[in-house]
C-alpha cells in the first residue's frame, strides 16, 4: 500500500533470500521479483504477469480492460475503502490464486471476507460468478467504459476460459490430429480477430 512498504517487504526479502547464491551482488532484486503483479516505480506502473495470451486481440484487450477498470475501482474505493482492503492477507489471496490456477472459472471461492470486499454476501461463489458480479458493478459504476468489450467478456464468462473452451472443442479426443484441428481453428480466430467457440 506504499512504496516504502513494498521496498521493505518485497525487495529486501528478495535481496536477503538470494544473497547466499549471489556473492558478487549481480542479481538486482527489482529484476528477480517475479510476483504475479509487480510495482514498477520507475515506470509508474504495475506489471501484471499472470495473464496469458488469448485467441485474438479483442479477447486480450477486453480482459485487460476489465482488469484495469477493476484496479481503478479498487484504488478509488468503489468496492471497499482503503482500510478494508489493507486487511486482506497475502496468504488468503495466494490461496485464491492457486485455486484459480488449478480450477479456472470453476474455482469455488470460500473466503467470505474477500467476497465481502466486493460487496458479495454469498458464502461461496465460483470464480466465473465472481467476475460476472465485478463486470456488472463496473458497468454500473463507470457506464460506457466497458460497453465496447462487454460482448467478448460475456462470451468468456459464459463459455469459460480459453483453456476450458479448447478442452470442450477436443471432446475428450486428445489425439495429435484432434489437437491440430482445434489449433487450426484457433489460428483462424487470431487471423480474423474473433473469439473461439467450441
């Protein structure tokens, strides 16, 4: 929540952790930092490293737009105030991240404090339902900003992540021929800038 806190908590720990393996001080903690989201103070930005490439630019940009608008809403206190956000523990966030890495949009979020942060009273919620809620709130809060990307986002939230859609398209046939066919279709999506549907 502050530059000083980030430098002390993240970079100093990295420096201490790598010191035994770096007697000549070659490794710069700034470049060794490989967290999912990295504060880049020299650039005035946050580098988000968790996002993978999608099937086409419009899918990619729609997801980036949703993430940017979510971050703006958090920073501006549209979901919860600064103090409430500060109470979120890194360990809990890491558990949610690990669960979503494994289960994708089907991950079941059970951290009620985290859900409350976004105005949700449910005891459990799938990651897909969570993002549907975020999108609805953002469209309401910042009317117009996400409107142009809503069709792409709705399709992703309805049909699943790209990996889920690829698995659906394979119909449990993981043979090289089947994989090639699906990836030819993905190539067409890239060339035509359209989302992939199984």
